[in-house]
């Protein structure tokens, strides 16, 4: 008689449920980031007259917007390919992702430098025209692009190890890519301005925790990348704004960069 221990019995219903959760999670993250961007940038698109500079948008801003949208759609498409089992096509399109990532970093940095030279952002959500803040303050969010480059570079390095690769790619969406729309959302809606810092910190912690939460509910364990990647991303953002951005060295660097 073949006696099978209870621990060896696999519940097929639970297995199918976990597979579905894993398949849809990354797709839902991409759709959520798309919704976040629509809520943040949508008002200034629907009503251009409310922007600091209604028309026309500069070619650099248009290029940055187009590349950012392309990256989010690329992440969504790659997630769909994995969810539908088309792994080979997913790997082939990975080359396009590398090119998009380089374009996103380069054009994004140039757009941030241009904004610092201008002295205000086009939507008026963060730095309204005429307020004349320190250019080093306007340029500070540029730190998201080196972080994005590090995460994508690490994800490409570990492309043969799916469990690490997918979590690093997820962090690019939950950290650097989602950071700008959150800031604009808080800046645009007057009801949120009084609690801007708690909302920004709370939403950042929540987003960066999603990978670990998903790990726990889908696999009953948390992958190390979900922990240390989230902690590293959070520390990167906050250490920059607390230590580097207020420093004289950063102000001197900003002055040299925008001169």
C-alpha cells in the first residue's frame, strides 16, 4: 500500500489560484500606474489653460512624455506575454526594453535640467511660475533616473533568473516611475497639499511594499529582493532629499549644470 503524507498532497485549486494571482499581479500594477498617471497629469491635459505654459509644449517635454508612456506600455506588454506563456517573445522584446530604458534616463535627465533652467514646471503642480525657488530644489527629483538605471541594469543582469528579474523590474514601476505622478497628484489637488509629506511617504511605503505583500499571499514567503530592493529604493529617495539635496555641493553642481 502506498501511503502519502498529508504534506505531500498538493491542492490543485490552491495551485491554480496562486498561478492566477502571479499572472495578474504584474498586469494590475501596470494598469494601476497608468491610472495613477491619468489622475495626476489628466487635469492639465484635459484643461490646458490651467497649465503654467498652456501651449506649445517643448519638443523635449513631448519626447520625455512619449518615452515614459512607452516604458509603461512596454512593462504592461511584457507582463501580458509572461502571463500568457509566451516567454520567448518576452525575451526578444527585452532588447527594446533596454533601449527604452536608456532613452528614458537620458531624455528624463535633460527634461529635468531644462525645468531647473526654466524655474517652474509646465503644469504648475509642483513649482508654479513666478515663485522663483532655488534651482537645486527643482532639479532634486532627477535622482529618480539614476535609481531607475540601477534597477533596470540589475534586472537585465539577472534576466536568466526570473524570480529576481521580475521583482527588480517591478521596483522600477513602484519606485522611480510612480514617484513623479504621486508628486504631481499631491501638488495638483489642493485638499492634499496640507498633508503632502505624509501622503507622499505613505504612498511610497505602500507601493514599495506591494511586492513583499504579493510574495506573502501568493507563495507564503517573501523574496529577499522584495525586501532589500524596497528598502534600498526608499533609502535612496530619502537620503538624497535629506542629505544631498540641501548640501552646498548639490547647489554648486546645479548652478554649474544649468549655467
